């Protein structure tokens, strides 16, 4: 699902007739891409990443803010199995940055409660 989301955003941006710089800036500011990438960073910290269930970006408990300089702040939750196999809900915060003009993202801060 994440690859499809990023691919759709990329295809949409590629068909608008924008300059490469405008496309790079739009990708840099994409809250959808930031939300999808935050999920990848969170999965790296889970005991059972395959069990992870994330809410839709439009869920009331999801907040994605563009902070400028290709940096985003994501607050959401994930339902995933703990070490005993029980499904638990954990709130998380990820501050992440896109390397402008690329599909490379890096996590600046990851917190799971």
C-alpha cells in the first residue's frame, strides 16, 4: 500500500507539466509521503512489524505537519503485537526529513509510547 501511495503521488506530480524543481519541491512538501515513510520508521522499532496496522491519514488521531525545509512531523498510532502476541495500540511521533529531489528520507526523531 505504501509503494502504491508513493507511486501515485509520483505519477501525479510527473503529469502536471511542472519543472523538475517544482516537482522536487512538491515531493519535499508531500504530507502523504511523510506519513507513509513514518510508518516504515515505526515498523523498524516493532517486535512484530508484519502485524502492524496503521490508521488512514484522514483519521482524527493522525496529524501530519510540514515544518519547512523538507521536514515533517507525524503523530499517529499503530496497532501491533507485543512480545506476548497481544495486539496493543501505541501512539507515536516521528520527525523526518526528505532529501530534496530524491526519494530518500531520514528519521530525525522517533518516539513510541
